[in-house]
C-alpha cells in the first residue's frame, strides 16, 4: 500500500489522539476511580496503535500496545491507578509525541524506549515482577474453552510433538465495531499466513453471518510465539483484546489418542503444511474456510461515528496560497479604486464599489478560515504544569479560560514559546512552596490562570498567579547593579515601570540557576517576540498577592489597516493599531527637553520623531514651516509624535516582507504595493519608541 499520501493525515490524527490521551490522563489523576476516563484513553491509544501499524511505524505501534495493556488492566480493575503508574504512562505519551514529531520531520519514528517498555510490563504484571521475568514470559496454560473431537485432538497432539505450538486464541471485538465479519476475515487471513486453524467457535458459517456477540475462539497450530501472534492480531482495527493461551492437552485421554493413532499420517501432513512458506501454493489438510462475506465499510469519522457534519480537513499550505492570491486581489482593488477616481466614470465607480463590498466579505471569510483557537497552544500546558509541580515540589492548579478564542495561524505559530517562558516563570518565581504559602495564610495549592479574550481588533492573553508577586526592592537593586537604570532614575520610577524591568535583556532575580528558569534569559525574548508580532506586554504585580502578565496581540498580520503619510515625494504606511490620533501643530508649540524636541499632548510630554531624519529623505529645499503634521503613536504606555509632511488617508494594505536581502532595516517592518503600483514602506513604531 502506498502510505505517503496518508502520512499527513496520520500525523495530524496522531497528534489529536495523543492530545486527547494527555487531557484524559490529567482528568484521571484527579479522579483515579473513574473507569470511564480510562476507557476514553484506551480508545485513543487503540486507534493510534492501529494507525501506526497500518503505516508501518512498528516502534510507535509497539509502545502504544504496551501502554494499552496497562490501560486495559486498569479498566478491568486488575491494577489501581497510582501517581507512579501515571508517571510511566505520561512518559510513554511523551515518547509517542517525540516519535510522531520525528515522523513529521521526515524521520522513521524510531526511539529507544526500552526502559519505559520494561516499566509498562512490570506494571501490567504487578509491582513484584522484574524485567527478567517479563522478558521470558510465555503464554499461560489454561483449561481449553473449546471442545475437540478425536481428529482435532490428534492433530493438536501430533503437532506439539513435532515442535509446533498449539494455541487457543480468544479474540474480542470492540462494542462499536460496525463490520464484525470483515474483522473476522482479517483475523483469519493473518492466522492462515502463520499456521493452520483447527477449529473455531462459533462456526465459520456463523462468523460469516455475524451470529455472535463480540468474542470468538480459534484453535491454532503454528511455529510463531504467543507474543508475536498477539501483536499481529492486535494490529487489526476494531479488535479490542486478544488472549493467546496454550491448549491444555492433559484432558485428551490416552484411550482417545490410541483409538485415532491411524490418522497420524494426516496429522504429519498438516504440520508440514504449517511449516511451508505462505507464498508456496499448497492444499492444506482439513482447512477451515475463512469468512468471505463482502462488506462495504460505512462512512465513519475518526471516532467511528457516522459522518454527519460538513467539515473537511484542508492542508494549511492551500490556505496560504489562497491568502496570497487574495492579497494580490487587494492590491488590484486599490489600483482599480485609484483609476476610477481619476476617470470619474459613473458605471466604473459603481462596479468598483460593488467589487470592494464583495471583496470585503471574501476577506472576512478567508481570514476566518485562517483563525485557529488558542486552545491548540494552551493544550500543552496542563501536562507541563503537572511536571513542573512535581519537579519543584509545589502544588499548582492551572485554570484555562477562553481557550476557544481565535487567532490567526501566523500569530498562533509564534506565541507558543513566549507563553512557555511566562508560565514557567510564574510557577518558579511566582508560586511559593506549600510551607511558605501556609505561613502567609494562603492555601497550599497555588493557582495559575491562563486567560484569553477578544477586545476590538486585538486578542489579550493573560497569565495570572496568586504567588509572591514582584519584590520591588530586589528588582531595583538588581537593575541598578546591572546598569539597566541609575540610582537617580529609580527614585522617579512607578511600580509599573519597575515591574517591567524584569523584561530587560539578561535580567534575573533567581538565587539558584535551575532547569526551570533563572538563567538570565527568557523574558527579554518574550518581549522581543511579542513586539515583532505587533503586540505588547504589560505587568501588574502586588507583593505577596500575585502577578498578571498581559499580552496584547493583533488578530491577523497579513492584511492590516494603515494611515498613509507623505514625506517629500515618498509614501509611508503607519499601522492604525499603533496610532492614537493625528494632529497639526504650530512650530511655536515645539519645545526642547534634554536635547529632544517635545510637545505637550493632553498634559503629557511627548517626544517628536522627525521621520525625514530617521529615513534620510532628501529635501529639494529646506524651509521653516509654520505648521507640522504629527501622528501620535504609542508603545504600551509610552507615546511619540511622528512628524510627516502630510496625511493621505486610511487604507487596508497587504503586508509584504522585504526579503532576505533587506533584513534588519531600522524602523521598517515591511512594505506594500499601493493602487498606483508604487511601493510604500511600513513604519515599525515599536522600534522608534525606546
């Protein structure tokens, strides 16, 4: 089978099943006696095992199968859930995630998981089992369920004498199995490749007609080991359980054996047939016909339920291509609007206006298609919090609010790592250990709240903790010693400004360097990443009460609204998201403070930035102007006035990168193509405000 065409689907569905496993394991830890949760985890693991085996990723399938055995023992109440058992299962899920990521990156999904496998086997057998015992375990001998006639007894006995294994195999199908006869057919097909089927219960005819519940039995002779047979049969989808036991021949009486000694020759023939390779054409002695009932598989979704919704899975690259094509349309729309204004033809104007309305609706639909719930990022954090709380010996509860809030995929791809840094910082620096929390009159369990919500054209993500807060004196002392601020500057700093000092490069108040945080990196990277996305971060903190880190992000980065301004003959675009208002001021209103030209804007001193100087725009003639056009922009709480020649107007533009040859251009974040075909540079306001 050509599997490459299914690889992408396999990777996506594997990630979904592993995420489901992680979520349900966290639930199980809180409710260890809820076997319904175990069933959900088992189903996800079982589906993943079948998918992996079908795609040929044996290591992935084998580890999932071992994990599945432990889950099966839990749901059958053979073992009880403990934190230690969950640690091993979580470790297994981590390995599986690494394998899937390796496959996604073009690897073969192989990974050394021998220690985890050994632990899973020990759990399955009971805590007293040791790895050496696990390695040599064989199929148990139990009293046979099936009844054998004389001929069948002779076949089994003679086969055993010639070195063949005689097994009784119990196969249980899942309760929601839709095509039982088809699954039976697949089981028999595997069996007949490795040996001979001696007997089945119910009979083959009843199996073909699906006249059985979920379980059937097969007597089988083979050279293959019990463990290998179980592995092969468990790869059949919809198979819930396979138990391979050695047939108990003690109940075959000596008298019956002697009475049928004359069929020994036939038995020998059967044994020889079992040893013949499967690709050799031969007629087997007394073969059991395998079910051949034709069945048309019903259309089902990944949860085995009939497909009733109208959703489809679309490759993200196709959405990117669609977005690129639409961006070209936006550019052409601007060109048409420019032409229609110049021509001033009634019908042309009407057509362009209608096209603009339709394109506005189309833009909304395309941007909505690209929106992804932040849940895709938030999902990784509950398991991370669990591990951190165990590593740091702290009790931490993570609350997630607003996970359904949607962001553009380009923003989602970038926001994951900054959030990891912030949450690890809250857990390590913020939440105190249980002893310290008791001393402060707080509950032993600390709380970290991860919250997301929409506000206007922005999404806000907040990380709130009820920990120790930011120690103002300690932060100031560290900042002064690092040379980030001077002693004089510190006297006039507000609490908010002091809090934001922890975002400075290389700043850390950790007394001990650990793997969690405290290496002097992290939060400055967070700030840089968020600002590169057109967002900003703010911090509110009260000592011994807690902290709130608030991130403001634009909904999308591809198509943005800007104010077009002109400097000499050059046109620049300033994002509306950064603009507070525009103003025209007199030259007499400009003042000087600390060698910086400033203005008084609504009671605040706002520095002026002359863009013609920043971008070195050549002037044809220099003259003192009485009035100046100023765009008031902000970065967090800081304001600046960008001085330009004139305002052109508001417009939606497509953000284009400057390419690999023009990287790190100061105060320029990209470019766009205007309606008249000219290129306008997009001003990066964050870079202009220090």
